C-alpha cells in the first residue's frame, strides 16, 4: 500500500509539473525539439522526469514523417561539437595527461546520449526508447544520416540490457494470459496457430519454455526458447509438434531446442540468445540430471537462396546439374514422390553440408545466420535432417532440411574460442563425410 501511495503521489507531481510547462506555439515537432533542449538543460530530477514524460507522450502523437524529422534533429543538432573535440584531441596529444583525456572523452560523447539517459527516467521510458529504436532501424538503411543516432542508442541499450539485469522465467500454462498472448505473437520460427497449439507446447510434462525479461519491461519477453524433452533425437519438427503425439515423461535423455524467437525489434543487434541457451542448459541439467544431450532442431534459412544464386564466374548462369535440381524442387509434387525425394536427398544433403562448412562471408564467418549464432555460442554441427521441416516455409527455405547443433557442456567454451579466434567450425564426422561427398555433386 505504501509503495502504491508514493507512486501515485510522484505521478501527480509529474503531471502538475508538466501542466505548468510552456505551451506549444510551433506544432508538435517544434515543441518536441524545445522539450529535448529543456530536458538537457534541467538539473532538477522532478522537473526532468516531467519533461521526459511529456516528450514520450508528444512523440506518441506524431505522425511517421514528423518522427523521422525528430530523429534528424537528434542527428544534426545533438551530436558532438566537432571543433571542440578537435581542440580537446590536440590538447591531449600535446599534454597526454588524464585530465585532457577525460575532457576529450566527455566532449566526444554526443549530447543525444545524455538526452536518452534522461528520457529513460520517465515512467515507461525504457519501453518508449526501445520502441523508438525499432522505428529508427526501419529508417537507417535508406537514410545514413540517422546512423549515429542508432549507434548511440545501441551503445546505451547494450548497457541497460546486459546479462546482469536479465531475469530468466519459465513460461507455462499458468503464466498470465497477457504474456502468453505475446508468446503467440512473437513466435518467429514455427507459427503458433491458436491457444490449443500453444498449450501443446507448454503444458505437457515433456515440454519447456523459458524467456528472458528485464525489470523495466516486466511483462514483455525479450527472447524465448521452446524445448522438447525426448528419449532420443528429433528428426522432424512436425513430429515434435504433432497433435497426435503422446508425452514422454519418464527419464528423457535429450533436450531439444526447437525454436528461439527474439521479441523486441528495438533490441536488434543486442544478443540474448547465447546467455539464454547456456542458462537453460544449466537449469535443465540440474532439474533433469539424466539428460545427456542438449541439441537444437534448427532451420537452414539461406540454403535455397544460396543454391538459386547465379554464379558470376559462369557469366551469371548456373551449372546444368543445379538447374536440374531446381527444376525438380520447383515441382510441388516431389514431396509425395518417393523416387524424387531419394534423388533430391542424395544431391542436396552434401550441398547443405558444403553450404554450412565452406560458404563464408567476407569476414570469414558462415553465410548462414543460424549457423553463426550457434557456432558462436560454442555448439557443433551434429547432424543434417532430411525433411526435418515439411511446412511451406521449410520447403521454400531449405527443401525441408534442418540442422541439429549439439551443445556439449564440457566442449562449449573450447569450441567457442576456436570459432571466435580461428574461425574453426566444429562438426561431427557424419557432417564432414557429407562435405566430402559434395565434391562429387557438381552443382555449382
């Protein structure tokens, strides 16, 4: 009761302080720019919180073009003073003392960082800033002027959402409905069709779901992972999610991570998944000591796009063998034709191994984003599963191929270091054997 009373008292003070603020005579964007300047100039905490609250409310009322204009104002008017930074840098080069370095660091930081820090004081300020960045990210690709604003926001959000602030919570059928609705909404890998589908993923004794939360976004999951406890592997996501399947409660030996979904677009680029998987592995190992394998059932989202790409060295054309494969894949009847399935399996599985193990970006990392994520976390490529996902999306992305990444607790750190320092991709012998077979599949 005391906490509620003081919260209401403070909110009343903020509202009264905001009501005494200057009335706008310049339209919403002009008012917002004035408020931003006031927020940076104020020293009193109560008045600053009231102004921050007013900025959040005003931004919410702006149309998309006015919001873009506000971001431009932050980019052009709230950056560091280049001349002052140059003078401070010269002074540091001349003196080299700690005071000169501190002054240089202070002047080099864009004032908009302090603007966002103070904006974060408003009730709901963190959620508002995350939402702002989601809108900003949609603009940055076509408007490089805004990139410094995004870089400053990303810098702050990395600090505010570091692992020390994250809270791991199990999601089950008793979780409040508003959070369960968000699990349905945010599922990004295997669509949750309805409440019955969600219950099949949360309620049985052989199912687990875990999510990271942040105290400032208490009812908004940041990322969640769905887990199936099984007696062996998991060759197919359809088998895991089947309505007809029966739960296996007795002494499961494997934990299968079959879906990982990021929830907040405004936190793009801030990695939670590596912490989440390692924490869940540790928690499940304590809860179920008999578990021997921690493995994913992961998509291969870029495989078909890679296979379809024209080869510049071949004047923009593909080898005839590849075109034959694509012609067969583009016939929707192949999935029901046993001979076609066998033929495609023989040809595509070695190529998928090659795609995972050999195809790299310019920075030397694998081209496949899911592979980068799991390998960077210290997993190894354990197995390729033919027809692991026969949904329309799975067939379109990877001809149904899915990947098992193995998280072996005793090997995670060593494999992570090998990958990070030397680019070494850990893979099981069976996967390496498929790679050797790819030399005989002249598809490119």
